[in-house]
C-alpha cells in the first residue's frame, strides 16, 4: 500500500528606534533559521516513518518464506500497523498538550525505532504482528505532534518554507521506498528493511534533543475518554473498510458493515465533541474557511485523486506495459524528480499568485496530467512519458505543499493541536480512499470485460475517474477569497 509538509513579517520602526530595529532584524534571521532547523528535524522522522510504510511491501514474499507462511498471510502486518495507527491518532493532540510536544514526539520516535528492531528480530508471524502494532502506535503520534512542533516554532512568515520541508518525505518516500526495499531484499535480507530505521531513529532523537525546544500548554483538561473511544473506533472501522476493499475476497457485506460502523461512530463522536465542554478534539477549526476547504472538502477530494496515482502507475507499467519492476522504477524516478523540482519555486509562486490561484490552476494541471497518464501506451515515445510524469510530479508537490500550508494559515494557537490531529485523520482517509476508488474502478472494468487481469483500457478508466475527481476539486478552490492565506504567502503584500 502506498499509505502525513510562514511568511516574512517586516518590522518597521521609527528613526528613534534604529538600534532596536537592527536587533529585530537579527532576531528575524535567527527565527527563520530556527524554524528551518526544527522543520528539517521533524522531516527526518517523517521520512523514516513513511519510508517504512512503503519499503515493507517489497519484502513480504521473503518474510513469508522465513516465517513458513503463505505470502498472502503477511498482509496482516500492514493491516495491523494501519489500524493501530488509526486508533491512536485522535489521542496525539491531547498527549502533546498534556506532556509537551517535544517529549511526546521523542517518545513516538523511540517507540517506532524500538518496534522496528523487534520487527527485524521476529521469528514468526505472531511476533511480527505484535511488533508492527507497537510500531503503528508510535507512528500515530509522530505526524500530528511533529506538525504541532513546526507550527509552534515558525511564524506565519516562515510557514510556507517550513511546511514545504516537512512535506517532502510524503512526496519522496513512497517513490524511493519500493526501489530501496527491492534492492535491500535482493542483495541483503528483509531484516534490513527494518534495521535501516535504527540509525535514522537514533539520529532523529538526537536532533530533537539538540534543536527542538520544550513547549507545553497550560491548563490542559482531563482526557475525554468517551470522545477518544468513539473517534478512534470510527476512524479504525473506516480505514479498515477502505483497506479491505482493495484486497478482501470474503464478500462485500463485511466491508459494508465496517463502513457503516465507522460512519455511525464518527457521527456520534462529532456530536459528542460539539456538546462537551472539554472535548478531545476541538472542531472549531472547521469554521475557518481556509482550514475547512484545505482539509475537509476540496482538499480531501484533491488528495484522493493525487494519492491514487502512485498506486496506479507501477501497476500500469508492469501489467499494462509488461515492464519489469526495475524498468517501472526508472519511470517512477522521473515522477520523483518532478516532486523535488517544484520545491525551489513553491514559495515565490505562492507569493506571486496566492493560494487561490495556485490551488485551482495547479490542481487542474495535476488532474489533467492524471487523465493523460491513462492514455499512455507501450508505443508512446519515452520522452513524452518522461515529460508527463515530470509534470505530474511537479503539480503533486505544489498541491500538497499549498494545501498543507493553507490549512494552518488562519488557525489560532489554541486550535493547533486539534487541527493537526484532525488533518492527520483526514489525510489517512484520503490516502486509502484514493487507492480504494482506483482499485474499484480497475476491478469493475476487468469484470465488465470478463477478463482476469487488468489491461490498458482498464487503467484508462481508472485514471479518468480519479482525474475527474481532481478536476472537480480544483474548481472548488475558486470559492476561496483572492487574498486567502495572504498573510502566509505574502501575496497581499506583493500586490499592494
């Protein structure tokens, strides 16, 4: 499974405050440097987390042989990891506020790293599943708490760059992971797919101790146990239904029952959070238009379309084109380069055009590039494929960075913890929903044609459907005000 990224404020002082003004300027430079360092530290941990989620899938057959089980049985390791993560994500914001974001972030890295060691040392499937469950618990806290740390240490003038730095792991790890996992599994052993997390985790903890300041909220209320149980159960059932819809062979009824249970529990949790005085999750962030549209409505639909692409492309190249995994990986590297290529111009582009224009126009480019991927064929010139994949990578990077930044542009400090937790929950749903929709379209198309395996036409329908979702979502960003998030992007100042 393929599976969670601050503006320049000019201080103007009078002539009588020249000395103070100079000190402020120096302070600004130090603030920018600190925000970048903190974001990079968080990004290192994110990279380890996301890399692990993508690298493991390549070694499942070898692990199955080592454990003496069928390869299909190994999928439980991925499912348990995902479900445990879903169960603990709603708790992350409260823990960060109660015990300090730095301390909880450190603990999450430690739990993830130690669990990785036990995954590598596992002698059987049961031991492996237990270790993966613990690993999922550590992963659940890492992304939302890490984002909270970045938000607390970066002013709005630094938000775009900081979010861009913590977004790159989500863009690069899903592409690098399968290639690295295949190399390690072929030339070493599957154990090293987990052991590689140890030096990264130790480095991450050392960097957190050195560069991340301790911050704790005052007057944190008691844990909302009822809200936690309902929200955790609802998210777990929803993600389980989406996960199993891709690979479950036991009929539709169990999936539908889990989906209904997830929706009902999520509804009850939402009603509970609105009624109690000290809810686990503060839903007031959804009343902020920029947050709501970037995370809940157009943002979720946009992520669904874009997240389906890394799932479809490897299948297209291997099943549709008949390429080997190595040859398919070469194409995916171009997609990866496109993700990196946009980083240098993200900040100036947002300052020039603003969030509204970037999100709808770039979203349209991203959606059209997804549709165009459906028309690729083995006879398509390689240069054309490279160009298309590069454009798709560029637009994907821009869209994710813009969405992740806009989401927190107008969020008050008191809303950060809940807003970060809710954002992580919705991103998990959008990731699995994108894969589920793409897989469903493929399966329906194959069934209609009466064949056993997907062909080019089946992939064409899948890319068309997810591309259409992307087109509709991109146009919904036109509902934003022209100066939405301008305090963060600098767009308003640039056009005064």
